[in-house]
């Protein structure tokens, strides 16, 4: 059994790995929030340079729509893998997954609805750690993406 903070940190790391392996590029930062039977994941800076350009085409609505549709299809193809990761880490199955991406900020939100609230171990260390649970990926600052 893990603490809430341990679950949130492990989910953030797993989602970063998924984004890198499945989408081709990971976010700069990921933060997860376990709220009862909901798991909210916030990813920052997820757009590739090509996607940024697509969102800025002459007809921005068309570029944004294409980008969102493509990303939605990719998530649909990876849904089973995402659900399995969440189930393994939380010890609870996923009922549903909802996601959206902002072409303006490059931020993606993923919300998992879980079968029930995961069992968590109470923290024995009561010290407050403000940003310690945010997972940042410094490797994204260097161009390590496949050509």
C-alpha cells in the first residue's frame, strides 16, 4: 500500500513514459491529483514543434481541430495501456478516461474515473513538501525526439 503522494508521483512518471513512448515526445512537467475515485493528470508543454505550427495555420480553427482529433485518436489507441498502468499503480480499475488538450498553452488534462477510491497508506511524515510531487523532465529541454 502506498501513500497518496507516492501514487500521484508514480502516476506522473508513468504518464510521462507513456507520452514519450507512445506519442513520441513527453511533457515538460506532469502533476497528478488523486481526489477520491478521480485521478487528474495535468501535463505541461506536450505539443511537438510541428503541432505548434499546425495550430498557427491561416485557419487556426481547422489546425486546432485537426490536432485535437489526431491526439484524441492516439489516446484511444493507447487507452488500454493507460488503464493498465493506472490499475497497476492504484490497485483499482478504470471506469472511464476523459482528456483534452489546449493548443494555446500546450497543456493536456487527463481524468480517470476509478472503480472506487484506492486504498492509501496514511503519511507518517507530516512535513509539507510544496512542489516535491511535481515530476519534471529535464531531458525534454534537449532535442532527443526521433526525426
